[in-house]
């Protein structure tokens, strides 16, 4: 059995590209370093509760993404999250912003990537350490010392700094990728014994260590336990990159406590550090594709910093790759497997 395309990264962008290329009859393998697909659209489970510690919610604007979202909604994988929202100023005063509406995966954000990964060949817990083009095609070195079979094409679907480290010097867009810097964000996941005494499900902070605090349990389909996700501001995270989980959690929880009484306090606090949370200045290229090298790059940072950007970038990459790959092997290309 021969394989056509290796995709590095099982986030929204990589999975969208792999799905589309698979639908066109190409055989794809997705390599992911984490334990499951998801990337920054993941959910952390703790016992019977779960926390959307990456993307909070999302919107859909482009016709293509709207079609995808309608399909998810019809299957009960996405629902509208109507939430009461406020803005906190530097003095801890809350300004009511009324009921806002956004979309969320149900019962957790990670269903989006689980669904995109359905029926695809996704190899998890395999970090790709090197990619090189030989006479036989693209060959990848994996962290455990294994080398993959050769692929006709390679798609790198990771945040820009990780992509730059994998691209060969021959790639014309390598410099453009390497020039994109990313900012960190800390996500503290907090559980409480009883609902916090506030009408708000989301509070955005104008200044200080916290950027926003979200009552995770207010999203549709979640368990009733009082859970909150606290996202730091990137500037604050940058200054506290090496602080311990415990220090970060205490500061962020205390910041929430300035605007909402925390009752008996949190029963559990955990923190995750997103080192490459978002691009400082996203490129607007959409996707990169080099037909001679059969090498491409996609990811949210090629359009913006949201789920929809990752989805659109994955499609754009696949669109360009299809044309090259179809010319190379007319016998299988462009035939839908579904
Ligand atoms: C804290 C936070 C809050 C957010 N909030 C929102 C929000 O409210 N709304 C919204 O729309 N978006 C939000 N986002 C952004 C959204 O999560 C991203 O736009 C989207 O998930 C990016 O998808 P992606 O596929 O481009 O990249 P990623 O999700 O980063 O996927 C890249 C994948 O590549 C893998 N990988 C990297 N290097 C290697 C390697 N060498 N080998 C193998 N695998 C590798 C990674 O493990 C990862 O799974 C948020 C992000 C963060 C971090």
C-alpha cells in the first residue's frame, strides 16, 4: 500500500487538509505529538469534569465554514452558547455587556477535531523531529528513532515556529514562516464546590494578568459542576513564563476573586501553558504550497488566530495541493472515496 501525503499536526488545520485530500482519493497519514488530536482546540478531562482550556468558543463567517458548522449542529456536535458577559476595568468594576452568543462543541470543544479525525489515519504520540526530501519522496524522522515510509507530499500544519524548524532551507517560504512570532497564554482550570455568586458566564479584563474568565459549566452539555477557565493575558504570561503552575493559578484565581466572590475558594486548580497560543502578527498568505517540492504549510496563523482561520487555511492548502498531486498521478487523483 502506498501513501501520498504526510500531514504533521492534528489540529483543526491539519485535519481539515487531510480530510479534504482524503475525500479527493489521496492517502494521507497525520502525525501528532500529543496523545490525541485537538491541538489548541482541546479539552482537558479531570474525573467527571472537563475544561475547554484552549479555544473557548468560535464563530463562523465564511460560507464554507458555515456549511461545516451546520452539519455539526445537525448532528448535535455544536450548539449555541448564550452567555451573560461583562467587562472588568482596572479597578475591578464590572460593566454589563448583556447576553452574547457564540458557538461551542458539545459536550466539549474537542469534539470538533475528533469529528474531523474520524476515519483518517492519525498516528498520535509521534513527534516529527525532521523532514527531508530524498529521491524516494518525503521521509520523516520520528522522536522514537523510527523513520517513516516515503510520501509524495508533505503538509506541515503546526504553529509557525514549529513549522519553521521542520522546513528545509530549499523551501521558498521558510523565511516568511520563521518571521512569525507567537505569544504564550496560561490557562488555569478551577473547580468550585458551589456556583460562584455572579450572573456572568464570561468576564473580559481590560488590564492585568487575566484576559478572560469563563464559566465552563455554563456551556451547553457540560456537567453541572462549577468549573471556570481563566486565560492570562499574553503580556503577563510572557513575563511569567517560568513561574510554577501553582504560582500562576494563585495569581489568576485571585484576579477573578477581585470581581467575583470565590466562596470557600477553589477545590482544584490546574494550569496549562500554551507556549505558542497565537501569532503576534498573523501572515495573510492563507496557506503556502510549493508544487516543485510538493511541500505545504497551513495553520490559523496564515489567516488570523481563530478556529475558522485554521479551517479555511487547511482547505486552501488542500485546494492548491490537489492540483499538483492530481497532475502527478491521474489514475487515482480527484476520485472521491465517499
Ligand atoms: C488559550 C487559547 C484560547 C483560544 N480561544 C479561541 C476562541 O475563543 N475562539 C477561536 O476561534 N479560537 C480560539 N483560539 C485559537 C484556536 O484554538 C486556534 O486558532 C486553532 O485551534 C488552531 O488550529 P491549528 O490546526 O492551526 O493549530 P494547532 O491547534 O496548534 O495544531 C497543531 C498541532 O500540531 C502538533 N504538532 C506540533 N509540532 C509537531 C511535531 N513536530 N510533530 C507532530 N505534531 C506536532 C501540535 O501538537 C498540535 O496538535 C484559542 C487558542 C488558545 C491557545
